[in-house]
C-alpha cells in the first residue's frame, strides 16, 4: 500500500446500503419502497445539517435505481453498473457541487444534456449538492428542467438550507428531512469504527466525540481520525480533549466556582492556563454559555438527570453550584456571555477580553435586582453580624424583614451606590440624581451637614458617590462602546472636587486603569460626561487603595474605626439593590 493512499475515515466508512445509514429510518423506508415499487419520482430534495447522510443516501439511491439485481430495494454493489458508479467510470450518475458551479451556464449545460438517453445505466441521475448556492438565474434555468424532465432523468438536490430555495423549486420536489444524529448512535458508530482499526475507544471518549460532533457523524469521524493519528492504541477522554484543544467540564466547573466566589485571582490564573495550553478561547466561551445553561436547568427542573446528557457526579456538582445563583442571575449571565461571545470573535486580544468578561460577570450585579428576596436576607444577616460584631448599629426589631428604608423611589437613578460615609441617624432624603456632583452641602445628605462643616466641605464632596455613573455606563453601552463598558464594569465613580471625577477600580483589576486612560477612551468618557452634566470635567483613574489615601477620614473619632470588610460588603450589596442601608453609631 503506497504511503500516500490513506483514505479519511468518513470516506472509507461511507455506507454502501440503506441500512447502514445511521438513524434516518424514516427516509430509508420511503426510498426503499420507491425502488421496490419502481415508482421513481423525477426530483428529490434531501435537507438536513451537515454529516447526517444526505449525499451518502443520494449515492445509494442513484445505484439502487440503476442496479441490475437489487436486493430488497438495496443496490447489490456487485453488478457492473453498481461497480461502475462506485468507481466513477459510468458517467450517467453526475455529482455537481452547486457551491462552485452556481452559474446559469453550468445549469444550461445540464439542461442541454438531459435530452440524451443514458449511455449504460437505466436512469441519468444528477446529484446537486448545496443546491441553495445556485444563483437566481441558475434556479430559473433549473425550473423548467425540473418540471418536465425526460422519463430517464432523476434529480437529487441536497441542501443544508432549504429555506433559501425558491418555493417554485420546493414544490417540484419530494422533500426528505434528515435528522441530527443522536449522541448515542454516534458514540456506537465511532466505537465500531475504532474497533475495526484495532483501537480501543473508552466510553467517555466516545461520548465526548459524539457531543462535540453535534449531530454530524462526519464531524465525529474526523475527530476520531485526528485522535487515531496521535498514535495511541487506547483513546481516553483526555486524549480527545487534547486533540481538539478544548477544556474539560472540571475546568469549566472550577471557573464557575471562581465566578461564584468573586475570586479574581483564580479567574486570571484560569485564563492563563487556558491560554498557555493553547486551548481555543472562542470554544471555551461557548462551552461556558452551555455550562450556565445546564446550571439553569439544574436550578429550575425537578430531575435534571432526565434532560442533561451528563454523568451523575457532574449533575450533583451542578445542583450544588446552582444554589449560589438566583435563576435571574444565571439568565442575565447567559445573555451577557452570549453578547460577549459575539464580540470575542473580533477582539484583538482575545485573552484580555476573556479575562475582562469573566471578571465583569463575577463582580457585576447582572440580574441581581430581579430577585431581591435572596439578597434582602443576606443584608439582614450582614446587619445582624455588624450589630453583634462591631456594635455599630442600633438593634432592630427582629420582625423587620426589609432594611429600614424602602427601595429607591421610581424617579431616582437606578444602581445608586451608597454613600461611603455612614449616614448620621435620621439621615435625610437623597439628592436629585441628575444634579451635578458639586462641592456644595447640597450633595451631602441633610443630616450630615454639620460633619461636612467640621472637616471642610471638600472632604464631604470627596466621599460623595457619583449618582449619574450608572447612566454614564448605560449611555456608553447604548452607543456600542462595549470594550469600554467591559473595562469599567466593576468600577464606581466619586466626585473629587468641583471639576474632578475619580473613577475607582476595585483591587485586582488595577491594570485596566492604564487601558482606560488611553486618549481614545478618555475622550469618549469626557464627551459622555459633558452631555450629561453640561460642563467639562477632569477624569482621574485610581484604585481603592489610592482613594483611601486621597480621602481623609470624616472626623478624628472615626480614625480607629476603619470600615470593616463586613460593612463594605453590606454597602456593596445594598448598593446593587438600590436599598438605603442605615448603619447607626451608638
């Protein structure tokens, strides 16, 4: 055997009789009856996704209607006609690829040829593959021929997109829809084929190949071919992952844990591992969307084992993971990830983009305002903890389920971040969210005026969160500045003084500061502020640590009581919920 004569598995194992075509019994039954009863139509249309057996079926059919001694509707594959068609030496069966022969002239050629009788076979068969690629003119040229072809001509059209065919063509054909092949059937088939090449394919590996093939047997065989080429006699689940350059469900599960725990370091390291192992980042993003979809099903269905095609241990792990997310949050994350996935294709640096995307869904508040009950519980727990730990808050009536203040009034800006300074008891109403962040007392809640006077108006303003920040972000999103929005996903903004706005990056994503400070991003931000505030502002990018150094504490008495992580957490949660949180000093 010559060294160059290797045949790809999907060609070597192309079925020769109808029975071997996997999982298209509904088509096989009709077509075999057609052959047996000799009631052969003049035009057939085979539709279905790639790798489902359309061309294979067309070739078997072309032989069956010409075979000299059919066996129960199947071609014998042994008579001179069958052998001639198989070896392409009989020119009465013509296979045309419409993707590359889609002009009027190509079809006119056929139209002129059909009038001649077949030279050796009983029927002249034209198999036109990817027929939806024909030009409008070519379709018109085909119409008349399809409508009244000579009795000795059969057309078999195959397409993955039947909706692109003109209705005039569709109505002249007998249509057969090929189904996607189920993972079970694909796994069985690849096991048989691997066995024939004396290769042991582990069950987990066969199932993974079937899952990756997504209903297309040809894809499955191409993956198997690639795995065999590595040269192992036993193919394991891990071998398949390595060959295709994808990551295992365990890795994705780990990433989801990091998202759940807001573990930025873990996420960045995960992306580093992904990238250094040469894994496909786009593939990972779509697998992550799929994983969250499975999480959602675990969350909302009674017994996910019936729906999900996964091992029991994976499903149990997902059930546990899904408890940490509300269903609204999972849905919001899926939407967000899908939007990111579309942009990821065009990102110049896919790795950075993926990092930003994971961090932003981890620290972002997607979907959280949808289900307040869960978070309200967490806030009251935090308040209890603060009460017992720091003794900072006034004891609250245990029957109160909601925090003291009601939700934001409808007119108020959404996504309002809380004041950094604990309000004074009986803290007054909120300011107009649209008011420019000025250093005047008006930007401090009424109750804290006296404090502001004590330590200089500037400090009070310095603590003041910028209430229009969520609107600025929304504006950027609306104008399609998605990269910028992604970089700013976890930031907040505070007013420095009359003309300065400080954008504060949380610990761990300080590196984004330099990216956003680029002139093109800065310009966009400044013009958005100009539009909102009606005046020019200076923008500074800092991180939490710098902010603590810039902003002096409110009063001497507060020095020793730096804001504890617990308090900070409570504020963050309340901020995401638009809930006013009173932490009252005794």
